[in-house]
C-alpha cells in the first residue's frame, strides 16, 4: 500500500515505571514503549519520517483511556499485532485512516479529563465546590492554576466544562477544553477541594484568576487523573477493534478484582478486632 497516516486511540495506566507519556532523554516513557512496539512490528523504521506524534502529554502516574497518536506507515495496521509487543497496561483499541497532513495533537476539538478522589461526606461542602466549578468555565487566565515555568507563556484558555458528581464513596470531576496548561487540572482540583473543606473561601478562590498575583501551592495527587478522551468531531470516525477492546476490558476487570480484594483487606485490618 502507499504511504498513509493513521490515527489511533490507546490507553495506559500511569505507574512509577514511567516518567510520564512524553519522550525525554534517559527516562522510560509511554511514548518509548509505543515506538518500540511499532518498530518491532515493522510499522516504523525512521521516527522523523513517520511523523509519529501523540496528541497529549501527561505527567508521571497519570493514566489514560482515550489518548491518541498518529503516524505514517507503508503497512496496513493490525492492532492486535502491535498490542502483542506492548505490556498489558498499555494498548491500542481503535484507529482510522486520516489525511497525510492530519495531526492528532492540532486537529483535536477538545480533550476530556476526569479526576477521581475520595468523598469525605462529613467534610466537604459540595454546594461550594460546584460553585467553584461553575466559575472556572469560560475564558480565563489560568496562570495561577498551572505550573509556572515561564512568565512569557500564554495562559489564557477556554474551559468548556468543569463539573463534579458523587459516585458512591468518590467524587468524579470532569473537565473539557481544547487545550490545558501544565498541571492545570490537578491545580484546579486542589483549590476546589480546599473550597469544599473550608480551607479557603469563595473570594479566595476568585483571587486565583488574577494573573498579577503569584499564588504558590501543591497540585492534587496525579494518581487520580485520567485522560478520558480526545474528541475529533464528526468528520473522524474511528473503528474499534473488538479483540483489542476485549484485551483492554479484560485487563481492567482483572485489576478491578485484584484491588477490590486489597481494599477490603485493608479496611478489615483497620476496623475489625481479632477474635
């Protein structure tokens, strides 16, 4: 076949093994494993010529369900062939052919992240937290909600969605935007939680929108963050590969069962007397 560019959807589970998703010298990353698998199965020989690129970068310990990447290949992709060269906690599950000048990063309509944290029923004021979510939506300067590496960086973003829902013992946040700043979601979550706990009031929260003020604080834990999906609009129709999707679902079920038992074990160790 002639040279063609393909767009892929993939998942991964963040862990201490990997220093985030983006390639960086002297550290193992998610991208390194993808490229290695594509090279092993003869989809890529020269990385630069392949135009390999990933749509979004994530930090260490952050996971993804619907991340995306694209590259040019001379070979029709077979997803399970590529997955066979990947560890179980990384996998491609959907793809489609796109124009040669199509890029997964720049052609994305919006990115959807979820953040999960425990729901402390007696501690959180959910009404105030939802109020903080609502004011985040729209166009703002998010400088104080990002890792400030360069004062010249453009920090204005349009946030399409900021919401939260209670699901049993957990709070699930949803955020949608075409692009996010470094650590933006984790820092928004950190401050929303402070509003809910009464550590700061609503007026303090509003002060964060003033870029003239520098406010230093720690972002929320990266373990709770998931790149849920990257949306490309109706013009792109990805095809889900059944065997690859089954592989992903089986892995998720396996881990769910394992950690459900461990969670119950540690609960019993704390709350049940011996005897």
